[in-house]
């Protein structure tokens, strides 16, 4: 049964150029609005349409040609929304309740704005929905962005942990930088032309919203585990050595490092997993905060991996390039090293474990709790991004240099489904 | 760091003093019920929250201004309330940060209504004040211990209220028909503060999250009242939709003296909540000269409700609901110092569905009341006992009110 599902997934990946559904499709289909009332609500639900948002008395529906036919058949009046104005709820300019940091809606608006302003090299994909039905977006930056080319691919993720607001900003700004400098910076053009850069700046949108509106230091996602317990630590929910022990994660739903009921039990990690398995990534960075460190596998054991030196060399170079910008030191080392702690089921162990690619957790500033902990000054967003940019570009360039076309079967099917040995 | 936190977060006490509505994350949910219109004093409360066709004093303008011509030429009344409302899920409680196995209760009381009415040249005028909504939440506080020493504390508080200032005008047209209209200015506030502090030997810092809103809005209430016969009455009431505007302020602050760190994110915004149309129909019938039956049905167009908070729309998946209230009132008479005294006994039931689609939730209430009217003075008490079903937490509700008035 598991193998059947695997085949379906892999076949599904072949159906469209990217194996993913673009979050916004051409006008012949595209975004339409439907007046919101009880009748249309029931019908839209029964038709299984993808409601992007509800706003100002309308459902905003992402509809393909067949969906539009079904709307016609149901005599539901709809109106195209893609021609002018945003195709999603307009978000205010940043500076609201969480200051210069993005809310979910602000990020959604900014991502789509980036796509609109750079349609040839930026494209948004909806790679899954969270527990509370928020979309998890991936921004793809590449030349011929609508086509899947045989190029190096690299993945950047942010905000597995809700309270780490800065970890949304750095990957988003990376995508923005690449898109906005493509036309004028030859080096950016070279990198973008020769690679496919995937950025998921907000893996945990529900948690981020809870962190903004209810409790600033919320860490996990928003799964209701019952008995007043909420949330799974998404960075303990990945499938490689998931639940290896109770030190690197917890089986207690009340714990801040609760690993969930099963590997990839959460829609948010499923979204990253499914994206990862459809692509051929050569490297990945997962941004977190705080403590200014660059970590690499393994996290589940203190034993070094058999490619420890390679991982260490890359980390050292990234650290050097970061320090060259603002003088801030990012210590590097194995994730379970002496100054750190064990983690099992985290993102980088999984990507390294199943694909063998250089995988890094970068813990952004500040360096300690007294320096702000999960808080960063709004005016520090740009400096923190700027210092991390050379490291990201270095890893991207290295991936391009090391790139070899993918062999037909890269993954062991058993590892696809995260069976713990 | 994580390991230390996990060890440190030993909850030693959860002295919750009270809780919320099932709306879970919805800080703006009024205590008790979303269906705060119409408001009732002790008389209507005792009769199952019926009031579209029966008036005792100027508080009639809160439910149907067209009833004002049925009052004596002058009336004056005030009303105090006491309530206990239980909550299970709100703010940080049972949403992830704090857990509580039991419902927690919010207890409070105060002035609920004050008003007067006069009739002059065939016109009836009422001026009144009422407390229409409360946004208080049970305070949550906690302490953290590590190695037997107190290393941190957490406090959550939320307070808020919406007050209505109303002027109503009504006139009898013919012998059996009355028409009334009211203009209400609503104003209030909502303040919420969450503070977390950590002390040595843990890294010493504090986080303060403070949000406040000042509300204002204007709504119109219209009503008609028809005496179909000497025994049968009917009424229709409309409360306009209105925008509850808000001046919102937010301060999120991190402070660490040892780290010499002070980070502040502050914001102001002009927000609004669209409050929906309410339509009510009521009837009452004199079964005999001493026994009155009343029935009110109120429709709330909650599917149109929307909220913008710090300039960002907040998702509220609401549905329209209809509240049903049924009451009876028995009026017995006797004489006190030679003057007639009317002693009413009231009883009622109310079905009060809440607008959230998930969980679908309703309050069922039983009410009773008693009073006396003598030489133009009336004293009334009323109480409503309610229990919620649908959320799985069987939230409780007790509301008692005491009214005193004079009419001539």
C-alpha cells in the first residue's frame, strides 16, 4: 500500500512541469470571486473548490476551466479577479501589530506582488495547507520559471518555529533580492539562470499567527492534541530517525518539543516533504533563531556523519562570509555538538539522511536570550539578511558547481516513507 | 536552551479566576452571549428574555422603542446585575500555553441600566444608558520553578465593556398602533495585557504584550407595536447593522536589564467590526387577566459579521442564528395600606444559539422572576440560569438582576 502511494506521488510529479500546482493560473481559469452567503458557501464546499480567501463578503476561488464549468452548472455567479488588483486579500503595508515583520496575509501579498512584478523569474506555488487551512507557499526563482529544467535546485525554508519571526524575513528577502537584482547584477543572473531556487519562508503559518495575536513565544504548530494541549514541534516531525529517543524530542503533547504522533503527521511537514521528494535538491538551509550558529547533521546522535568534514568545510566558509559583512560570528558545528543538544526528527537530518545533500540549520541573531532571544529589532532585519546573503549565495553557487543530472531513481522507496530502522 | 526551558516550565499553580466563550481565539467575544441585543433588565430577564411586546419602564426602549407610548406619562428606572459565566478556552488558556481541566468562572456585577421616559403632547421620549457587552476574561497567572526556586511568572488579563447611550422617540398612531425609533451611541474599550518575566538564575528578561481598543459606533433601532385585540399584541423590531470603530494600540516589548536590551514594537490603527442586522418579532397574549404569555424570535445576521484588527481582516466563520424566547407572567393583586399592589411571578425559557460554525453551540436557559408594584414604585428581581451545549464543555451561565423604578 505504501509503495502504491509512493508511485502515485511520483507519477503525480510527472503530470505537470513542476509536479506542483501554481498558486495562480492564467485568466482562462484563475481567481474568481463569488458572493459569500450560505448557499454559495455550501455549493463551493460540495464542489471541492479551492477557496483562497474570504474577504469583504466574497469567496475568492482559485478555479480551473472545469471548476468554472461547474460554477456555471450550479448557476453560481462569479467574477474574474485577476485582471486588476490583487488576486487575494489586500494586506496592509507592513508596520502593523508585529511591526516590520510579516503576518501571514502580508507575506501572501508580498509574495504575489513579487511574482507579478517579475513574472519571468518568480512563481508562487501552493505546496499545502496548514491545520487551520492557511496556504503554505513556495517561491520558485529561476529563468524559465514555469519550466522544470535540469538545473541545480536548492531549498531555503523559514519559520518552522512560530516565534522565530526573523526566520521568515531572511528567506523572503533572499527571494526578493534575487528577483529584483536579476536584471542588473550579472552574478545574480548567472546564479538564477543556472539553478532553481525554492524558498518556503513560512512553514508554520498557524503558529506564526498565534505568536502574533496570542502568545509571542509560541513555538509549535496549532494541532489540537486534546486535553488543552496544542501543537507539534515541526522541527521534530520529520521522518529520519523520528522519535529516536526522548531526549532529542518528546512524546508528551504538552512539551515544547513534542514530535507528533507519527513522522510527518503534520500537514506543514508533509508540504515540505512532498516538495522535496518532487525535486532534486542539492542543498538546503533551514532558518531559525536564535544563537548565531550554523548546524549540520547529525542531530539525533553525537556520532558524526561519514561526510562530516565536507559539511564542516562548507559551514566554515558560510560562517566566514557572514562574518565578513557585519563582523558577527556564527559558530558552526554538528547539530548535536558539545555546546548544543540532541534533536531527532529535524529537517536537516531528514534531507541529509535520505538525499545526502548538504543541509544546514542557521540560527540567526541574537546570540543569546539577554540580547533579545526571539526578538530582533525591526531595524536589524536588513543587516541580518545582508550578512546571511553571501552564505546563501555561496551554497547556491556550490550547488551549481557540484550539480550532476539526477539518476533515474534517487531515493530508496522505503526511505521515502520514513520507516525507522 | 530548549532543554533548560523544558525543565524550567514546571507549572506549580494555575490560579485561574475565571473563562470564555467557545469562540476560542476571539478576544472580542462578549461574555455570556454574542446576541447582546436586545438588553434586558430584571423584568424581561425573569420572563425568559422576552420584551418586544411588554413594557414596564423606560428599559423598553432597549428592545422595542414602539412600546414607550404604553408606559405611564413618566417613568424612571435603574437596574443592577450580577453574573457568573464559565469559560473553557480563551486567550492563552486551553489554547496551548495553559491547560485547565475544569471550566473557570468569571464573576461580576454592576450597573446595567438607568433611564427615564416621558410623554408629552402625544410623543413619548426615553433617555437611557445600558451596559450591553462585557469583554472581561478570567485572569490567568502562573509561576515557574526550577530547582525549588521561583524563576518566572506569567500574567494574562483582559477587561472590556461596551456601553450604550440611547435616545428613543415613539408615538401612538390610532388606538392600537405604535411606532418608535431609537438612536444609540455605543462606546467602550477592550484592554488586554500579557506579561512574562524570568528571573535569575535563568536569563533575566520580561516580555509585555499590551493591546487596547477604544470603541465607538452609532446604530438605529426601529419598532412597531400592534394591539390586535384587547388580549393579543404583536411587534416587530429592527436594529440596524453598524460599524463598531476602534482606535487600536499595541505595544510589544522585550526588556532585559542584564543584557541592556530594550526592544519595542508599537502600532496604532483605526479598525472596525461590522455588527450585523438584527430583526425581531414578538407576540404576547393575555390568557386571562392575570396570566400573560409572551414569545419573541430574534434573527441575527451574523454571517455578515467581519472584523478588521490592526488593519488586517480576521477570519470569523459565522452563521446566521435565531434566538427563541418564551415567557409567562402571572400577576396577582393584593392591598397594602389600602392601595393595590401587583405582584408578578415570571418564568421563561430561552434558546440562544451562538454564531460560530465550529463548534456549533447554543445556550439553553431557564429564568424566573418576581416583583411588586405599589403606588407607582416597582421592584423586580429576575434570574436566568443557562447551560451551553455544543462545545463539549457545558459552559454555565447565571445572570441575576434587580430593578427599581417609579412611574406615574
